[in-house]
C-alpha cells in the first residue's frame, strides 16, 4: 500500500514530465525521455557546475591544511539550507494540504500508511535537493584525499543523515506554513514577498560568492579555530563528514531522536491540519450606502483585483514594478561611477550616448510589466460571464489597456525622474527622453492588449502556461528586448545625431501606437466578440 501511494505522489510531483497541460494530453514516449533527460541534465549542471566548483575551490586548501572537517561544516550547512528551502513547499503541499487528502482519508487506508508515504516522498525530495550539494562535495573530497573504506562508507552515511535533517526541518517549517495558510484569507501578497526575498538572497549570495570564498580560504585557520573552540556540535558535524565514526554515531543518534519525535508529532497533528477548513472571510452586515461607480471604473477595478489575487500573475507580469524603480534608484546613487565610465568610453560626445542608452534601458525594462498580454487568455473560463455584462467589448479591452498603462506608467515615471536627476542632460534631451518613454509606454500597452485579443489561448489547464509561455507574453517581452538592442546597435553603427535619432524613434513609436490602437478599436473588438 505504501509503495502504491509513494508512486502516486511521485507521479503528481513529476506530472508535467509525462503530461502536457498546454495541449491537455499525455506526452509521447520520446517527449517523456527528453523531459527527464533535461531534468537530469539540469540537476547535474547545478550540482556539478555550481556546488561542485565551490567544493573544488575549498577542498584542496582546506584538506592540505588538515581542516577537511571545515569543508563539510560549510557545505554541509549549505546542503541543509538548500534542501530545506527546496523541499519545504513540497512538504506544505504534499504532506499537509494536499488536494487529495479528503479522498484518501475517506478510503479504507490507515492514516499511518498515508502519513508514511507522504513522509517517504518528502524524504526523497529532501535527498534530491540536499544531495545536489552534499554528493559533489563528497566526490571532490574523495578526489582530494583519496577514497578509503572509512571515508566512503562514512561519507555516504553523512549524506543520508543530512537528508533526514532536511526532512525534519521541512516538516517543522511545512507545519508552520500549513498552520498559517489555514488562517490566511489572501496568500498572494505573502507568496510574492517570499519569492522576492528569496530572489534577493540568491543574487546577493551570487555576487558575493567569489569574495566570500576568497576570504574563507585566506582566513580558514582563524575561522576554524574559532568554530572548534566555540561549538563542539559544529566541529563534530564537520568531522562526521570526513568519515570519523565516533562523531557519525553521535550525529546518527541525534537524527534518530529528531526523526522519531517528528513522526510522533506529525501523527498527532496530521489529521487536524489535513482536515482543517480554510479561512473564510467573516462578513458583517452593515447598513450604509453603496458607492456607485461607472462601468469603466468597475471594469478597471476588476482588472486590478484579478492582478492582485494571483501571486503568479503579479510575479510574472508585474516584476518590473519593482525592477524598474530599482534601476532608476541605482542610477541616482551610483551616477558618478556611471558618468565616469561613459565619459571614458564616449569622450566628449558621452552625453549623446547617454540619451540613446537611457532610451534603450527604458524600452527593455518597460516590457517586464505586461499584465494586459495574458489578460484575455486568463478569462478563458469566464469569458461568457464577461460577455454577459452590460458593457461593450471595447470597454472590456479598454480596462485591460488602462491597467497596463497605469502600472507601467507609474514605474516608468520613477525611472524617468531618476534619469533626469542622475545625468546632466540638456533641456532638449530631457524633453526627448520624456517623449520617448511616454511614447514607448503607450506602444507597449496598446501592443500588449492587441496581442492578447489577437493570439489568445483559451484551452489552457494551468494559468502558469498562460503567464510564462503564451505567445502574447513572449512577443511583448522579447520584442521589448529586441527593440532596445536594435535601437542601441543602429546608433553605434550609424553614429547619427542623437537628438534626431531619438526623435525619429519617438515618432515611430507614436505612429505604431496609433495604428495598434485603431486596430484594437475596430478589429480587436470584433475578435473579442467572436471568441
């Protein structure tokens, strides 16, 4: 029974590898093999390419200095952190708040069997994520000092014990997330904040990794002595990775106690959380007047509420709302350094180059805010409801257009103000820059809305595919990047007068936006009516 349940859990986790939700049918055998091969390739590239290189950089100097335990302390800690972060949400969805909890609990299946299968699946995922760090570290260590029966057997046991530690931490954090999720009414903004925090941590570590590794190698002896003197637990954890059996025995005993405690607590709390009712907003009846809004205002509010109700929608279509202002603020803070580099590269004409570069940056970043592009596709299941409203098709499309113009316009306004502050442009260049940003924002908004109604996907089974892989989203984002590349490349290739060059592109933007608006107002309305 447990084996069948584990197989079911794994098939759900890797469902996208055997089933194509975009076409709503199973993948062919060749497509399945290609998908799994790609997964293995990515896993090997990440584990061997990233963590293997870190282990290789640290292993030789640390092993040569007799501090091989310090290698396992550092990368073992990274393995636990990476494994916990990777599997905690799988624990949350697969263990506590799985969609089939009610179905399985209604069957003659022991609760222990359900819980054991879910824990076993979670452990396999924990082993996958933590092993991407611990296994390359172990292989590099064997290459550096030479394999022996002791360090090979002890090292493999160390990898297994780390995966059990990750399982324990994932269960604890997954329990906390599940308890919080049951009480939350709207989790979208929390999910967005967590995703952005994770992204910020990733890039911080990525850009600081080289300097941190260099500092660690230079001061390894000092750090190692501090750790050894301050904490016997950390020192024992590192020694366990080298195959030292006394430390491994203590480590295994501690993990066994934690695992037994986790299983006991989970067994007592699993039913309560798995069958808990989700938070429902309590509505109090209050006497008062209802605010009357026009049809256009109501449609616009509907679009904003749809945008704010989905974390995937906000992250994929609204990432630029934070990214664009961040670029502008960075320009303002580091403007002296940027000016110096541009002055060296451009000589006396560096301000001309700055105007074109700023326009290219604005064009590329504007495409990262595109809520209108997937908006028609997202309404595939409720399109009949939109058509039944007492509003015209043009009002529906105009609300989507206005939402994009408001969001991208607000982000670009901050960027434009920062650009004006950061660089000493002439009055004429300031006007040209402003007109270009306004014209391209309008072009991007009208173009995204036109593509949304021209190339809708009304047969999707997951909104993730609409937000990430639909044709309108791809064309808007890649089109913005290509536009910026062509704008900059032609300028540096032909070397025309910067003012005339930007003015010509601004005029092209205005004409193209007007043409797209006319198409949207006529044929776009007809297409929406025919959908």
